[in-house]
């Protein structure tokens, strides 16, 4: 039996579909249900949670709170929609740096 590991937060679960209509999608670390937050840090409220096995499209990236996850420690946060951020440490991008444009504003 496998157990699901909780990431740095939790709320309603998404159905795991790709979150944007076009572009590259990246997988969430296996075994995690990642919390989506209103901003780039764990002090921001959780707006929902991604299902285990979800794939996401990164709209843009910004620096925020430094956190550790299955893919290391980083201050990069991925915007997956308006007011929706997840730590890049839970996303398999194949890079330790930014892979999308920097978020403006």
C-alpha cells in the first residue's frame, strides 16, 4: 500500500488535469498532493490542492519564500494561474533555475 505525502499545505483537491490550455506541462513530484497558494510563500492562504499525479503549466515564476521539497531547496515559485502559486521544489522541470518568464508586478 502506498501513502500520499502531504506537501507544505492542504485544501480542496483539483482533478489533476493540465491547468492551462496550451504550452509545456510539468509533472508534480510522485506521491505528493501539492497545495496551491495565493502568493509565493507558505504564509499565503491555500486556494486549492493538486491531485497526486497532476501536471501543471507554468505561466511565470517569481522569487519568494525559500522552501525544501522532493526536488531540493529553492525560493522559486511557479504561477499556474492568477493568484495561484506552488513551490518549484515540487515540480519536475529538469532545471534548478527558472524555466518560464519572470512574473511581472
